[in-house]
């Protein structure tokens, strides 16, 4: 489907297709679970986004512990707890709300069907950052992402 900025009224997290067998043959970019990147993804919802349900515990968090005896720092990664997941969701949804984006359903992993030859979500983040300059407010990030996707899709 061709990009159409009027699609804003047709956006809903519930309209994002769930990953299926047809998606296995295409390249999808996983979107990090934070407000900034999900705000960018919203500009591509629903046609260029996918979701995977029931992924609680799939997100990772990095923990740093300091040994009280030696002062040695030990870093390790572990699955995020349900409580931590809820805290992250609250923070993400607060950022999205600033751009009048509805709260996204929790317990999902989100993916972008990338435009053209984009192979890394970080490439899109860089393009969006170039467009919005120093104003990192959620509404400005969304406008910049819409501009980027209008050019790329």
C-alpha cells in the first residue's frame, strides 16, 4: 500500500497484523521496547508493522552487582520480570501519550517491515533524528517519522 498521511485516522495497535508464515520469508526489523522507537513505528502502523504476542520474559535487562567485599562489578543480562515489564510499559505509554498515540498493548514484540534497502532499525532512527533536530518531543518525533516514511515507502 502506498504511503498516505491521511491514514492517521486509521491507525490502531489492534490493526497491526500478527506475524504469520508469510512474514517468515521477509526481513523484519525488531523495534526496541521504548517510547522513542515505538513512536517511530506508530508512523508505519498498521500496514508496515507486525507484532508477536505473548512474549513476556523475552525482553532482557542488564543488571550490575557490586561485590561488597572486593568492590568488583559484575554485569549480566536476565529476562525482565513481569513487574519490570509493567514499569517499562507505563513509561513507554507516557511518551506515546505525549504524541496522542494510544497506549500499545503490553506483552508484545513489535516489528517493522522495512522500506527499501533499510536493514537496521537504527538507520531509521538516525533519519528521524536528522529530521527532528534537537526537539525530541514525542509529537515532533512522530511528525519526523511520518516525513521519513512518506519519503521511503
